[in-house]
């Protein structure tokens, strides 16, 4: 069983920065890719960024590209999301998740992920 724990959320003003961290209890074959998602009140969960433990190339949603950076520390089993130039529309609960390798699976599809953290709230005021 994989446990994911997010931290680093908070209340900031527009244009501020925040760094989220996701700590994994273990790293196994069930954790081929890691993703960050977010869910705003009344909206569906949406993809933010993804990265692989063995593949450093990240993948971003267009609405955060250039502002957010995902990274991973293989030695510490952690994945971080550096968020710069935050906007009020970035307000949401942010979740990290892990998924297995599988043909046809996508970083951007929440249903393809196997394990999820409990989420951390990010609120951006204007």
C-alpha cells in the first residue's frame, strides 16, 4: 500500500509563490508516474503536472505551463510542485497521485491513477 502525503498549501496573494511537496511512503512498480491535480469548489478534478521517477521530462497542463514546475527527488521519494505567479483561479485543493505503467494510460486522466494523497488547500486572494 502506497501512502502519499501533501504539504505546503496556504493562503497567498496574487503573484505570490508556493511550493507543495508530496512524500511517498515507498516507491514501487506501482509508481511509474507521479501527478499533481487540483479541484476547485464545484468543479471537476483537473490535471496540473506529471513526472516519472525514471524519466525527468515533465508534462504540464497549458494553464500552468511557464508558471509551475514539477520535480522529484528519487532519494527522498518526494515530488514537489513549485508554483509561481499564482492567480486567484489557481485556488483549489491540490492532490498528488501515482500511477502504474500501462499502454494507453495518460498523465492527465485522474482515473488512470492508483493512489492519491489527502490534498492540501491553496487559496490565492486577488
